C-alpha cells in the first residue's frame, strides 16, 4: 500500500504516527479531556490528555496548545478573568 513501509516512514519521509494526529482528532481528544464546571462560587478545571495512543507528536502538542488557548480565551470572554484565576 502506498505510503507504508517497514520502517514506519511514509513516502515523503514523515513518521507515520505523526499523520494520525489530525486537527480533528486532536480537537476530539481535547474536548473529551477538558472539564470546566462551576461548583458554588468557584470553577473547577480538569485537563486529561494521558494515555493517548499513539502519543501526541510535537506538532500535535502545538495544535492541542492552540486549541486549549482558544478555549480558555472564549471562556474568559464569556465569564471574565476572575473565574480562571480562582479555579481549582
């Protein structure tokens, strides 16, 4: 099959695992691992991205960080800066 080889490199020399983490897959994993909810007068933030298989590539991590930054900016625009500063 084109793009496959025994050493794990595709025809253009990229690591085949890097291709797994498309922006869509990263977004789905990020959404599953993102939990932000209000408990009384405080917010609770939980991030979970462990046990991903295959692990995120460097490019995948950059994409995840961009997604997370945008998600937190949206929250800040909707709720102000104090909830994030006081979340646990």
